[in-house]
């Protein structure tokens, strides 16, 4: 048998540079790595010889690279990624981090924590990441067929209690309010740093089965919010990764209802934004099947509304009308139901449903119905929902264009411009761009020229 050719390892200069920056000896780094590993339930026994091998180019296996990055990051007082320590081995956001529905709870923790670290530490890797169409649907299949996680409790690390879970929930509520008022451009950096610095530590701590389920549920909600904010800051590829991980965390929480919400409210809306109508309907149907019997009528209404959006974009008016009718019926039952809705669906009211249906009618070219639903949505939205009111105004203006009421559309559009100027939102800007495109055939009209000038001035 021929001898296996030897491949010379390259010295790990990145790791060497960081060790020097941290003013840390090889033995000191080994101790720190072992300590971080112990917090995560691992009995690591690295020493200075181990570090020397890493510096010569050896790649430790399993979770070790992430733990080494965490140990050095703590010494430096900042986030350090596995790419920065020269141990990514091709693993970065452009090649899969965050796109897997992990088969185990431990794998889910590793996956989401690496996503947070990468988001904070290497923002340049995220800017150009695109949405993988298959990864919009494949996680829903995994979620549908996966059994419940039997255990989530952890016995090592800092103790995590009910008050820690409540803190995560309270932080989520506060960030949602700020996002509604000012847009994600102001808020997302705060959220991502909180996930990376605080929440990652909680997931790696010690908690009982009951506290662990509640913790995963709270973190799923915050992770989904981070995905929504990625959409609102023009990063759909990053949003996709956050949504997949939110879906997996909801599974660890044992919350099928919220998993359905992530599919129908988050991933299907992302598919809608990207122009993938078939995936919209598939994701909404997966939500309905996977959460059947575990959701309130209000959540059912939202799931059906999401499916209707997909059929509208496919041009299937008959199916859209039928599914939209199911949404209306479900919401009527919700208004009469005395049962408690979970916090994550409480916002879905008549105004929100009207907004969804306005999109459907617009996409089907049903101008009168689109204008009526957009007006209903606006009448029910509070002044504090600046971004959604701005988008509602654009929907109304689009319907007015379809009705050939161009001057009225421009007037409505100018209201939207003024309102969306108060928030930092890529979604708002995209809606305004779409409205401007719809006005192109009427470009010679004075009202259209005025609208274009105002929009250009706002963009400057």
C-alpha cells in the first residue's frame, strides 16, 4: 500500500496574533478554554502543549473552536469568531451557519450562539448573504416530522432561574416597542449584542426542565424578532438564518403553536418579500398542519391570511378568496372567544387582517377591495405604529393608482413619505420604491413629478 502523502500544516498566525493581543500565555489560554468548556458541561483537559499544537496549525474537533474563540473573546473584552482565530475551516455565514435545523438541543444551542457571534463579530459576511430558496421550506419539513425534545435541562454552569427568563421577555417587549416607534435601524444592534452577550450565557447555564422550556420559548421569540429586524434593515439572507433558529428554539420549548407562527408570520412573509409565492402557501400550510389543535382562533386567522397572500401572488383568486374567508371566520371566533391568546399573536386584530387582505386584493388587481381594506387597516392602527401606518398608506396609494385616481394616490403617497421618514426601515423604503414604479406610466403629470421630487429629496 502506498504511503499517504503528508500535508504540511500552516502555522495559525491569526491565533498567534490574538494570543499576543490578549497578553495571554499558552497555559493561561488553555485554563480559560477548560473553564468555558466546564460551563458548557464539557470536561476539557487542554494544556500549554495543546495550544502549541493549535499554533502549529492543528484544528481541534467538535465544539472546541467555538469555545476557544469564546475564551479569547472574554480576555479581550469583545466578541471573537472562529474565523478570527483561524479555525473556521470554511465554516462561516456564507457557507451554512444558521441554515440547519439542528437534530439535538445541544446542536441548536451551538448553532444559534455561533450565528449571534458571527453577526456581531463579522458583519461583512452578512451583507452579501442571499436567501437559499430550499432553506425556506426544508426546515419546515424537519419541524413537521421531528419528535419533541425529551429533555432540555442542564446541570452545569451558572444557575438560570425564572427571573432570568422574565428579564429576556421584558427586554423583548421593550425592543418591540422601540422598533415600532423608530424602526429596526435604530434597535437591531442593541438586540444582537444582547443575544450574544447575555442570552448565550443563559443558554449555556444550568436550569431545570421547567425553566429550560420557558427559557427556550423566550429566546425563540427574541431570535424571531432579530430576524424581523434583519428584514427591516435590508438583510433577508440573515433574516432567514434567524428564523430557522427561532423555529428550532420553539421546538426545544415544546411550543408547536409558536413554531407555526415563525413559519406563517416570519418565513412566509420573507418568501413574499422575495417573490416566492409557492413557498408562501407551503410554509403557511405547514404551520397549519404542524400546530393543528394547539393554537387559538386568532393564530389560525393569521395562518390562513398568510396562505391567502401566497395564492394571491400566484394569481389564484378563487383559492385566495376561500382561504381569506377562513381567516375572517377564525378572527370572528377569536373576538368571541374568552380564552387567552399568547402574547406573540395578540397584535393580530381586524386592522392587521385588513392589511393582509389589502395586499391580496392589490396583487390580484382588485382595486376597490384593496382600497377598502387598506382604509380599514389604517383606521385601526394607532399612531405609535408609524412603520405599519406608512406601509398601509402605500397600499392605499397603490390601490388608488389601480383605480386611475393618480392625483389622490400621490397625495396619499406623500403622507407615507412623511411618516416613513420618522423611522429607519428598509421595508418602508422598498414599499415607497414600489409605489414610484407604479407611478411611472403617469410620469408627466404634475402630482407624480412632485411625488418623485419629494421622494428624491427624502432619500438625499
